């Protein structure tokens, strides 16, 4: 319910009337409830996971603009297009993922946070409004800061269950401060004018939106879809104690069905919705990942969507309170996005992707005069730092992929220096290919264990081949000699001491568990081992 404030921002920013605002909130919450039930209730048609949707913050800028240009019909158009894109990405996941690595998605998330700073600051200091002459309002500053401090303090100092409600605690403090300092505005009127019960108002799409605007929206939705993949993967890891790799068919079903519900939600008057990553943190903190919870949560959201007076409490959120919430969200997006952008080992190529994209987004925000003087089609792109940064990151990343060798090969040294040789080469390749430090360390440990395991099996040199396809790191060892064995379970202490192959089986068992996948094969007169690592 608290995260409906994203939909509130869209409705207010688009200049909707109170009935239109109510309709948007009703349709959005109804869409979230239907999607939650579908995701958790059917593993055959969807992900079969406890995944909770919410209004997608990354698309707020576009929804506001579409609402201003074409009203609720414009927002319905974006929801339909977004749903179609999610279906396409879900079906072609393996083909799209290489063009949206962590640094691209991280830049988008961080610049989203940066773009939220001005509206947050304006609301906190009381400069947001329709008056021509705006004066800083000290009481608004107090309300905004108390809201921000309430959220931040709750998330830092509270432990256990109370910490999970830090957003609600901060908003409650903000509402109380706003009431005490006279910043409730038309709160009572909005709540009083809201219907006790209501049905969703059907909305039909309008195609009176500029093509360049829609193209930029498509780029952001693709990035958002890849972020949703991370939600599915994270929940899958919590669900499965023996997790070893992403379940691509499950992710594909989940993302595609989420796209279908967005298309349905557009007709119900809702805005485009994404998936809640904070819900994954909630599941981790409580240890609860049951699909039954997802179905129940969806049912509650659907029930509440028919009671606009409850939604009006969120819709009538005072501007300084909204500013405090936005400020906290902006800080979170900036930090989490920066961490994601720098998650992989940095090379000159990736530094260029991150640095130029950040600079472009900040430049667009700092110099709005450029957009004002640009042609109309280009102005829509240049006036949004989020669009500029996203397009730059995607384009530069695609260009920087040119000329990178995807396969490397070395002869492993004999003697004690072979471990350093493998570690140095994997570090070198990891930097060029953009592997995470964790993947390089995992691969180094597994390869060093494998080299020790085949020392008594091989006759002559061992050849190491490595290949990276932006999704997996595959390493092969070729040698002449006896085959490597990967047992299903570790040998017992007695087998380790007395069986001739006990040590070799233990080494195979260790290698198998250090890699995400391990398999032995025969290539002509050579024995081989392939290790796969998710990158």
C-alpha cells in the first residue's frame, strides 16, 4: 500500500482530477493483486513464486508525460507496450541479456535516483506548487526531514520485524508532523470525496504519443525487464537449497505472464507495474517464501482496490511527506545502482560505459537549456537524464563488445608455478570479459583443485581453454591419460584411506561442488573436463 505513492506521483504529475487519481490507484492495485496471484498460484503458466508487483519507479517520468499528453488513455498505452515488451524479453531472454550487463542496468538505476533528487528537494523545502513566486517554507522542511529521518532511522536501528516496516513508520511520522504543522492541505477533502466502494474504470489506449517518446520508453522497459529477472533468480535461490543456476524456463514464464497482467491492467485503468525487489529482502529476513503467501497477498490487494477511501489516504499524501519518501528512495537507488554498475571487474571499456553514461545523464539534468533548443523529437530524449543515460549505456556497451575475444587457450605450466599462472590468466580474462570478482575467485579455486586432481591422471601437458558468452564462463581442460571421475557423494574416510582411487574421487567431488556444473568427456585420444560458472 505504501509503495502506491509512485502511482500517486504519476497521477498528480499528470494533473489528473481526483476521480482520475482514484481510478488510477484502483486499477494499479487491482493489477498488482491479479499479478501476485498468477505468479504464485500457477507454476505451469507463471513462475510459481512469492513475487509481489508494484508500480515501476523507472517508468514514472514516462507515465507522467503520457498522462499530460493523452490523459489516462496515454498511461494505458504505455502499460500495453510495456506488457508486450516483457513478453518479448521473456521469450527471448537468452538473446537480450548480453546487451544489458550489470553496468548498464546499474547506470539506469543510479541515474533514476539522481533524477528524483530535484522533485524530492522541491517538496521538502516547500517550493513545489502552482504559485509563480515560491518561498522556502521552514515547516515543510521539518515535515520532509522528519519523514526522511523516520524511514532512515527505522531501517538502520530497528531489528527484526519492525525494520521491515520502516517506510510505513516514516510516513506515519510525516503524516503526524504534517497535521501538527498545517501541511495536510486538502487531505480531509480528498478522503471525504473518495467513494466508499468503487469498481475499476475501463481505459482504452490512445496512440497520440510521439514515436521518439515511445522508443525511449521501450528502452527503459527492456532494462526494467532484466531487473525483474534478478527478482525471479533471487527468489529461486531462496526457494531452492540446492540452487546452482537460473531456471530460464521458469523466469521466461514469470516475465511473460507478468507482461500479460500489465496488458490486462492497462484496460482496468492502472499504470505499468514492475516487481518488488524489497519483497525478496522481506522473504529473506522472515524465511517465508511460500506461494500461499503470494496468493493471500494478491487477494488482499484486490479486496482493498475496491475501497477508494483506504487508497485516498495514500493519494492525499502531503507534498513534504512525499518529498521525504522520494529523498530516501533517491538515495537508495543511487547507492544500489552504483554498486550494481561496479559489480564486475572494471576494464577501460566498462569504465567508459559507466563514466560516459553517468556524465551524459547528469549533463542532461544540469543543462535543461539544451533540450529546450533541440528539435522536438530529440528534445523528448534530452530533457530526461534517465533516457539519456540509458540510451548511452546500451549503445556504448554494444560498441565496446566489438573486438573482444570470447575464447582463450593456454598450456598449463608444470611445477608449483601453475597455480599462479591460472590465477593470473583468470584475472586477466575476467577484466576483459567483465566477470565479477566472485566468479573469478570461484573459477580459480575450482581450476586449481582440478589441476591437482588430474596431476596423477595425465601423461604430458594439459591444455586449458576458457570461453565466455556473457552468461556463462566455460573452462575446459584437455589432457592425455585416465578419465576424471565426479562421484555423486564424497568417499568415506575408510574409502579415502584404503581405495586406490579414493583420493581422486574426493578431488572430483570437491571440483564438482566448486563449479556450477562439471562433466568429463572424451575428445579423440584426449580426456577432457568442462567446468561451468554462472557469470
